[in-house]
């Protein structure tokens, strides 16, 4: 066992988790969509939390279209349908 004396354990800096789309850089959010396959789903969740149900439903539908498997596609399609139903009430 290696013992390092005199070294204080480093603590990673806590970065707050974005709660709405406004908490992050919009440019980063929309540019990373091409790079990260689940970005649209994350952006949809943030828009839903922010109350923009129309944009969230569109992003959930986009994420469903990009989903790599059937289970994920079904889940995201249901999320989009749930938000569209809430908007129509």
C-alpha cells in the first residue's frame, strides 16, 4: 500500500446542474446536438422544466427519431405525446 504524506485530498469543484435551457450556453446546447446522440432528449427535459412545452415536445420527437433502440424511441415518443396532450387541454 502506498501512503502519500502531506498531500491533501483534492476536491472536485461542484458545477451546478442546469435546471433550464437558460442555465447553459445556448450555442453549446444546439451545436452539441450533432455530436451527442441524446442531446435532444436532455434539451427537451430542460425546456419542459422551464415550461416551454411546445419546444420540449418537438425536441422529444426529434430525440425519438434519433434513438438508437426501440425502447428509447418508444419512451421518447410517449414523452412527446404526453406534452402534446397537456398543451391541447
